[in-house]
């Protein structure tokens, strides 16, 4: 019984996320191969995810341009992933020999050449294989129901040199580098940490993880590549190369195959399923080795703390002016601003009469003004004694700035005015 295609789509998307998630902390001079491994594997998973979504339950030629791009990606990733593994093993081997560990002889120019050579292997070989595939491309592409776009290769002798055998050759070369790297590290075990000290963010833990990852990939690439070669030889035999016109006859045609048809053919079924699940296994294998390292866990923790901090800031309470009337002095003194206490039923003017015990009060929420000294104190009332003669007492102009500095409020000066009545007249008015 066939599994639901949504299961493959789910695992393909998870594999894409697993390749993208650790990418930000891997771009280092020594990790060009690791970065290219993540890029190519992530693109392969994304490609298979999109195909499985679009062509679930149908084999209709919806997007010809996308299929042209998608099929070339399938050809390219078959070489790109082994090439990235080769780059990793080659770099680990050169570190183990001490060539890249001498800080005196290993100059910036040498680092630049190493990066260029790694990019030439990881990008140049796949792009070259995509271009050479056109020589043995029998027609435009195939569409398999539930699988999507798939490349087609005319089964001739030249196809084995251009398409089928390069992944096997790269895997063998990568395995050779991996074996020699392990031998060198076993011989130079005492100076292992010194060899790694000249490479930032590369310690013994990361080195062992990279060696296991690249070794496993190399070991798996060679048997799978040989299996593909044997299957293609036995499945219909190798056709002779007649001419370019014969190979590319009716090149623009698109072969559409329903699920019942390709499920009924065991060889086709095995080839399609193993090829598209292989990239997902590569993504899970990479994350198993590199996604749980000490540095990865520290980065996960930092991202979690950053997201949690943003969430707390967004959900924290902020002062709102929606239901406040700024024209009201009480509403203007939000969160500790100065407020005036007054009785709205009492109207005073500049000729009001006060006794010597009268007081002019200024009430504040948190800050108070000492009217005589012009300073701030912690009492709740600012007291201004009224003298017996006409005078004007200025009150300092306090300026209050909100703690977060996103608004500033200045209050106008307050002045207390007394009248010119004598003490005797005031006493007569009381009697």
C-alpha cells in the first residue's frame, strides 16, 4: 500500500528547514563546503516539496518553465551534494596535515585561493554537469503523478560518462580524503588542538562531527551511484549513439505518467522513490550531526531569548492617551506628571484677600516644589506664605521628562499676588 503523498511533502519541507536553520552561524573560511552542502540540500528539498504539492493526484503540464528549472536542479544536486562532501573531506585532510594550521605560512591570499577552489568544486562541477546533460537529454522532461517534473536521459554510453558515473567518481575521491584524514589525525593526536587553533569556531567536537558527516555521505554515495549504473544498464540495455538528431528527435515533447503506471513498474518505482527520498535523508543526517552541537544550542538559546524579549515588549502595558483629555490638567500629568488641585466652584482673581495664614497650594503626583528654596522635596504640599505687603513670588518652572524620553512636558510659571490691604482693615473685616 502506497503512503500518502502529503507525508513526503511534510518531510521535504522539514528537511528544507533543517538546512536553513543552522546556516547563519556557519559562514566561515573553513566551512565553504558545509555552507554549499546546506544550500544544495535545502534547494533539493524545496524543489521536491514544490513538485509534490503541485502534482499531487495529477500529471498535467502546468508550468513548463518551472519544470525546465526543476529537472536541471535534480541533475545538479546529484553531483553537488557529493561535491560538497568532497570539499569538506579535502579541507579536513589539509587541516590534519598542518598545511592550513600554520598561522605564519597560511596567509590571506592562501585563504582566498582555498575558498575559490572550494567554490569551483561545489558550484563549477554541478553547473558543468547541468550543461553537459543536454547532450544526452532525449526529450524535454517527464511528469510523474505525485512526483512532479523529472529529467530524462537517453541511455547511451556517453550518458554514463557525463551523468551517471561522475557522482560515483566524486564519492570515491571523497572517501579517499576522509580515510587519509582519519589516519593523519590518529598519528598527530597529541597536537590535535594546536592544528585547530588557527581556525575560528572550529574545535575538536565540530571536527569529529564534520568527519562523521562527510564520511557517511561518501560511503552512501558510492553504493547508490553504482546501483543507478547497474539498473540503467539492465533496464532496456545501452543504446548506441547514432547522431545528435537521433538523440534529440522530437525534443520538445513531454511524457506524462500517471501514478498507477509508474507504481506498476518496480524498477521505475524504486528509482524515483530512492532518488527523491535521498535528499531528505541528507538533510536529516546533516541536522543530526551539526544541528545539536554546543554552538548550535547556544544560538537556539539566543534566538529564543530574543523572540521572548520582543514578545514581552509587545505585550507590556503602555500609557494610552485615547481616553484622556489633554486640555484637563489632571490628564496632562500622566504617570507622575505635575497636577494642580483646585476647587472648580471657587473663582479667584488677583484682588482676592487672604489672611497671613492663607496658603497657596500646589499638589503634585510624585514631585513637589519648595516655593521658598526652589527645590524638590517629598512632601505632598507646596506652601507659599502670603506677606502683608504687595509682592509677587515666582515659582520655579519645573520641566518633567518622561522616563522613556518619548515626550517632554513643561509647565508655565505660577505667580501668587497679594493685595494692598493693611492688617487693621483686614482685622475689621473679620470682626
